[in-house]
C-alpha cells in the first residue's frame, strides 16, 4: 500500500467534488491527500511567456483554494498539491502508480443519474493499474458525510467465471473501513431457447440460479472469513449485468467494478459492462484493474 490518496483537479465543479470525496476517503484511511493538476502539452506553437505565467498562476490558485477548502473540512488531514505537465491521462496514471487510489471528477448527465466519461477519464481508467474512482458533483449542499455517502452499501459486481480477488480485496477492505453492508452482485441472462422452439423452463432457470448462488458463496467465503465484521449480502439476479449494476447503484455509496489488464497499445480496454456502469451509475464508481 502506498498510504496516499490522489485527486486530479481541472477546475471543473466535478473535480472539486472528487477532491472532497478523496479527502473524506483519505481521512477514513488515515493517509495524506495529494492534489494534482495536469497542464496539458498542446499541439500548437509554443505559448508566450505571459500566457504561460497566467496558466501557472491559475493552476496554483486552483490548487491553493482546493487545499484551503479541504483543510477547512478536515483540519487534521495532511494535504499536498503539485502541478504536472504532459498528456493528462498519462500523467494521472503515473500519479496513481504511487497512490492507493486516484479520484477524478466526471460530469453528470443532466437530470438523468449518471456520468459522462470523457476521453481523459476513459484513458486514465484504462492506463492506471491502481484503483480509479470516478465521482460526479452531488446535488444539494456538500458535507463530508454527503461526499462519502456513508448511508448506503457498497455494491460490487462479480463474474463467477473469472478470478476477481483484486475486486474482492478492495471491496471488503472498503466496507470494513466504512462499517457498511457489502452487496456482491452477479447478473446473468439465461439463453432464450435450448432447442428449436423450446423456451428454457422456469425450473431449469431455478437450477442454474442456485448453481450461481453457490458459485458466488464459494467465491466470497475466504473473504468473509478474513473480514468477519463485514455484513455481506450476495445477490444473483436474472438480467444483463450492466443493467443490474446500474439499478443497484441508485442506493449505493460506492460501486466497484473490474477492468482486465491488457497491455495492447490499441483501444481503451475498459470492458463493455464497466463502460456502461461508468456512464450510468448513480454513485461514485471504483474501477479495479486485475489480471
């Protein structure tokens, strides 16, 4: 563990909300908070000295104001700030490498609960090996408890066909720190037919469902033993996994999803389910990279 939470600031209201969320998380973990702002390399003629100075002053003012606000809310929290330069996603992923997690802001979709995951957010999620949390601006006045969302469960999506120890480790640890319920959700869609014109019977669906419940129980058993204080609520639902996760996010404090680590230089490699959850979840979303 790096014993550090890092938050990216770009001046948007969403990034300020993400910084407050990160501060609350850092306080929960008892670790410092690092605020970073990335000054993007632009593919255009070099900026004048005067323009560069204006950008520097603006970035320093942004970090200074955010630090002061966080120190007001969390006077005992150690807060540092720094300016980085380069391609934003690359610089943020590099900053995440020395952190327990990276927290970024993501725009809400107007009156529809959800995120707008921009290219920087998507590229950073795909490039970072450490957990990345996407936070959107909350509605109403911001308070520390509201930022963290301690009044809801943590919802984690699992695939019983693939190892997901990294997700389980993060979700159980987070639920233990918060003292909240951990809902372990597995969604599945039954095949519509098993032969020509024959619909999968209700009894067969029940048998498959029971088998999946057993698989989920077997998956989480070692973690239940490791975290006996965590109340776990495993749930197997019929339906598309992404839809089930988005629906469960409406009352969640945090949603935890996975991203398989792929070393190819092409594409974002977030995965269809995680991509859908990132765009439409109503709660902050933690993306955990795993093999």
